[in-house]
């Protein structure tokens, strides 16, 4: 257990200080915090505060609440997410609605409505596949536009003695009505480190290629997500 703790502390420290220059690219540090609290046996409330850079837009804050609604757990999903603090991964489908406020110094504020549906699928080898479908309706400076994002994530929990971190990798694709095309592609790789029974830390690397703007923009992101879970319902 001690060696496992040293491992994730070393990983967190590396993520916190890493900001390497890349020729022709931008490197960003993207912190995030998500707080979840159970409401009923099949719903919960969560609040998100993060720094984001996406689809060619400048780095900006994104803040707001969401509600999740999910079906009853599946036994196959329960087996592969036994040590995962996020109990929504044990359900076949998660449906979410939310709002985000995006202030941007020196630019117009953006308001965003979110509609999301995420099927979860168990695979052999204790692998979990999640397919998040996210529709954003954006309001900015009197204009309205929409964006669809599809993110497929592959996750597997590993065992280090009595400690159980989870490796994950994702690919995400954006369709933006402003550009009338698929305008952004992002790939992610990270690891979820449980911190007791109510918190987990998720450092990750992101590479994003935005083709909606001219010239194309490439962003390397080093992210660090803190997830907090309260009043979890089974």
C-alpha cells in the first residue's frame, strides 16, 4: 500500500509541474473539480468547475450544475467497477442535463445547455467501454449555435496489492454548427487514483487538433481532475 501511495503521489507531482514546450503547438494545464451527491437510488446532482480549451477557442473557465439519471445496475458492470467510486458506471445508460457558464476575460460570456446520454458496456478482460453523446446548445453575444461531441472511453481497473487504480483512454470527436463540419478531434490517456472512500484523482494527457479555425490549432493538455462523492446511493 505504501509503494502504491508513493506511485500516485509521484504521478500527481509530475503532472503538476509538467509544462513542456512543443514546436508549433500549445501546452496547457487544465485543472478541474467535480462534486457529486446522490439524490435518489437512480439520480444524483453534480457541480463542475474547470479550465478548458476546446474547438479552437481560447482557454476559459467552465462552471455549472448537472443532474444524472440512470437505470438499475447490471451485474456484469458491477463486477468490473467494484472498486470504482463512480457508481453511475455500474448502469447501462446514464442520461444527464446541465448548464454551464463560461466567462472569458476580454470576450463575450457564453451560456451553455447540456444534454448527454452515456451507454456503458462491459467487455472481456474486465474492460469497460463508455460512449458519451453530448449535445451543447450555446448562447453567446446574441447568437445561438450547437455542437455535438462523441467521446468513447476504455477503462480497466488494475490491482497493486490492496490498491485499485484504473487506467483509461479516450477519443472524442466534435461537430460544430458554426463550421458545419467535424471540427475537432481529441485523444486522452490517464489514470484514476482513489483517495479513500469519497475522493479520486485523475491526472491525464490530452492532444487536441482543431480544424474549424484557420490555421489549424494543436493543443497538448495536462489535466488534473479531483472528483468528490457524497451520499452515494446503490
